C-alpha cells in the first residue's frame, strides 16, 4: 500500500488524475515522487506537494491522509483496486471510474462519480453538486456502479442517470434525478424540489418525503407497497443505512412522469400516515 499526505495546505487547486491505485501499484517511490502535477498554472513534481510512504507491496491500494479538499480528479477513470481518503476530497472524485472501490471519510466536492460506469464510491460525509451526474454537453451521467452517501447532497444529484444506484442517507438538493434515463436514486431524507424534472425513465425513492409539490407534469398513480423496495431496503440495511420499521411496513405514493418527455419515470414518496 502507498500512503500520501499533503506537506502543507494548498493555496490553489491541484490536478491529480494520476492518483489511481492500479496505475501506482508497480511504481517505485522514486518514480511516484517525480510524477508531474498541475498546481495552479505550474507543473510540479508530486514529491513537492505530498509525503509518500510505501510498504513495498505491489498491491493496488492507495491511502490518502489529510485534507484533500483542493485536490481534484482523484481516482479519475479508475478501473480497479481500492482507494481510501481519510479527510475531505475535491472535485471530480472517481469521475469516469469503471471498477474498484473508493471510500471517503469526510466530504466531497462537486461532480463525484460523474459519468462513472462501474465500481463503488462510499462517502461518509456530504457530497457537493452534480453527484453521479453528466458533464455539460453529455447526454448520459452515471452509467453503472454504486454511490453511497451517508450525509446530504447538493443540487442535481443523479442528473441524466443512465444506470446504477445512488443512495443518499440525508437529503438531496434541488433537481434530483434531473433528466434521468434509468437507474435508481434513493434518499433517506427529503427529495429536493423539482424532483425528476425532464426524466424519461428511472426511479426516485423518497423515504423521508419530498419538499414542495410535485411538478405538474407528474400525475399521481396510486398508493401501495412496492415489492422491489423490500429487497432494496434489506440490501441498504446490510450496507449500514438506518432502515426503520416504518420503511419496512409503510406504503408509498407513486407519481409518474415527466409528461414532457417519455413519461415512464417514477417517484415513490413514503407516506408515514399510511400503514
């Protein structure tokens, strides 16, 4: 395993797309220290910004300790191995990743898991805007894999989600599931306003209710207990989320839309008074 620690607090962002476990697995410490990083408008060797420790093993495991909130693109296009960050992480964490696991013991900034197609990202704190989203000009966001956030998320979580599972232990910002194509987004807290705007397919689940009214392009279909939620909740409980007796036995109000698009998206809102 290789361990990196910042030498100081960074005044400007650091572009660190090279911090990917499988790329560094066979690299010697000397070669790692020479890797070029973009620090503001300058290119500097990694050793000037980070301390490096290595145990000599050639495994695809990377540990980052300290404040990485100004370090961007960690784990970008990651295809395997394990990456753990004991602190906060910057923008574009795990963007485009196709495999492996990333665990963050802290908060992350915008675009975490953007356009990823596989693997798992777990965030113990909060996530910024556009979690598992699509970059401007792209028609699809997250295309597979799983993102687990224990805290809250910012705006536009799951934008243009194509496949995969996004779980938010707290509340989402506004416009969750914007333009969804498929996939599933679950919030244990409340869904933000304008949930599912422009969605064609896909499933949003609000275990803590929804803020504001549903868009007028959504129609109320029924109130019932979806069978698939029992399996999903059992899985999420195993993943450490707080599934309550109300979640297990309650009924859900199903909304269908967006009628401005294909109209096959669905939003399930847990109704605490309907048992």
